[in-house]
C-alpha cells in the first residue's frame, strides 16, 4: 500500500511545500527586476480550486481502493494463520495444496494492488495535465501583460520580490477558467501499463 498512500497524498504534499517556501520571505524583498517574472506551479496545483478538487477526489479514490483491497488482505491473513495452527495435523499433500492456493491468492491480490496503484498514478497525472493545459494560455497572457522577458520557475528561485510573482494572478484566472475537475479512477492505456513495471 506504500505507493497507494503516495498517490493519495501527492497533492497534499504540494500544500506543505508551497507553505514552507513562503515562510522564509525577507523583510526587505529588494527591487523589482524589469522583465523578470516568476511562477510557482506547485503552489498553483495546491491552492487553485481545480488543484484542491483533484486532491480531494484522489483521496476519495485511494480510500475506495483501500476498501476494495482490504478484504483480500484479511482473507489471506486468516488463511495463513489457520495453516500455521492446523498445518501439522493435515496430510502433507493437502497442506501443500492449501499452501499453493494461498500463494496464488496472495499473488492475485498483489497484482490487483499494483494495477490499482498504477491507475491512481495515471489518474493523478492526467488531472495535473488538464490543469497544466488550462494554465498554459493564462501564463502566456500574463507574460505579455506584465512585460516579462524571462519567466523563472519559483522552485529555482531562493528569494525574490513578490511583485515579480505571477502565481496569484494565474490562480485567480485558472479558478475562473477551470473552477473544478470531476473524474473517476482511470484505467492505464495498454501501451503505458508496461512502463511502471519496467521502471521497477
């Protein structure tokens, strides 16, 4: 369930990242550098209405998967305990059959868990992609309106004058353009389902 928890809390971790980055702001932020703008994508994902909708829905989907998988784990654990306590009294061939059956059920449960984890990861990635596609024209418009000659990623900027940050404006416009996202758990396309297994 480790990867499942990661998928469920991925968006929530962005909130913590965004919050910690804001606490270290200097009292004197220095001058505004003309033409230099900054954008913080992690904060937009964490604080925009669509980003928060994704976070809440992913947690719901993870809980649903947890509820689906829990009976398998309980049944396997119960069977394993029964084999441990009564195994000595069973004939060797019967004990072997039950062990093999238990091992097969455990493998099937692991495969189902891996499938659901991949589905959650894929679903999260697709929702983030939808947000990225929606915010891209917004950033282009802000870049032109603010007279930016350079747009930096906030992750790469240690300190800056907040006046150069486009993130708040981007969040406001995204909230209008994409107020929420509604979705269900998505099956991983066949050509992509092989990639996570290969990476592991």
